[in-house]
C-alpha cells in the first residue's frame, strides 16, 4: 500500500489542551515511543512537517503541537519566547501523560526543543534540532537587517494561506506575524553555559545553504556534550519538504533513515 503523500491524507487524533493560559492544539499519529514535532516560526504543523509525517509515523508515535499564537493555538498577553514555548510543550505532554519522549524541532522549533532539554531534562530522551540559530553571529548581518525592516507583505504567502486555512481570522494572522517578528528582532543568544548543560544526545541537522552558517552549527555541536552533526545540501528546511522551499510533488526525503538511525541507536 502506498504511503500517504502528506499528513492531510492520514488518520490521526487531534484536540486542544488548556496549557499555561492558552488553548494548545495537537495532533497524534502512529504508534510507538513518542517523537514530538515542533514547527518553525510563522508556521503550522503541516507547513513544517506535513510531507514527512507519513514517513516518520511508520516508526514512531508522533505528537505534533502548534505553539502560542500559531495555527489553531490561541495567544496570551505576552511576547513569544523559546523558554515559554518549551514550558508549554512540557505541560501539554504532562496533560497527555507522556513522561519521556524524543523531540524533533525545526528552526525556531529546534531552539524550543533545546530549551526543553535545558529546562526539562527529565522529559528528554533524544533531541533532533534542525536549522537552529543559537547566536546572532551565526548568520549574516543581512538576515538581521531583513528581520528589522521586514513587512507583513513580505511574509511567505504559503504561511499566510496555511494559517487562514485553519484559523480564518486575518487579525490573528497579523498578530502572529508581529509577535514572530518581535521575537527575532529582539533575539537573545543562548549562553554557552546553557548549551553545555544539555545532557540529552542531540543531532543537529543543517542545510549547506541554510539561514545559519555551517560554521555556526559546527561551533554549536562542539558546545553540546553529546552531539552528532549532519550538514546536507539544500536550503532552510528543504531536507524535510518545508512548504516554502521545495517542489510540492517531491515525496522522497533521504534524511528520514538518518533520523531514525539516530533515534534508535542505543
């Protein structure tokens, strides 16, 4: 039987949980030891992981969440932060009675996954962090200039369409954009001390044409005590079919066996 091309074609459980003052949306696919998927900034579950969920669900139970102000999850009267996102994911897993899990976060979601390892180490078995950026020096000055001067009109249309598909409210969409932009404009480095405190085994994945430079990812891998590193050809998120970066018909992702090998290794 041919695997589903994307998560929209798969049966799954979904729901909302009251988490630290917000209603947090989640989806659950497959069976086995849980792998928690954490999307990137401005995104939904589907825009980040929709094309690889069918591949990963063959091997694991997938618990996919949408973070504060993103997708179907409500907002709170506070700015976005990786620390709060980490606490929200930790709390929803408590509600779902998940005591320990693996985590796969992409981009800002990768930063959140590492914050979970820092703040809630008892819950983390292994971490996959894709396309992370932990220090301002890890990317070009042009990136930060774009973040500072960017406008809502420049937000990728795919993200706008995906948000409105699940939450048809243009005011909430603009609010999400503003909060995401504010977080990046005020981005604060992860301290070396915090990075070195991560005890869980970590796999860092980065494209060779990613937002963060390969040099940055190599430097971060040296700070994390138990770290593997993979740099592969492609742009930001291309290796998982992130919606803005890859042809919609592509359905083969060679990264999947590598991810599963890392997760299954003793």
